[in-house]
């Protein structure tokens, strides 16, 4: 597995990451690796969305229908 070194990480960022890792009971390295893996997975989202068929429904129509459904409750 490759090793990634980060330079010039601001002290406050490093401290916050350490606190978040401590809250979960894991090392800072494990915490940052998990967070970076999540970010890397999102890089594929645009391609996945691009492969979806166009159903011809506008975002405005979706919002309008959601709001109408909520108002009906």
C-alpha cells in the first residue's frame, strides 16, 4: 500500500483531525485515511450520474412535486 505524506498542514487542522480521531478511538492516520477514501469515492459520482438515463424531468418539477406532497401531509 502506498504511503502518502502531507506537507504544510496547518496546526489547527492537524489538531482538529487528532481530536476527531480520539473521539472515535482510532489513530489520526486511520481517521484521515478513512476520510480520504470517502472523498476519493465521490470522485466517481459525476461519471455515475452521467451514465444515468435522462428521464426528461426537470429539477423544478421534482421540487414542485416534493413541496406539494409535503403540503398535503
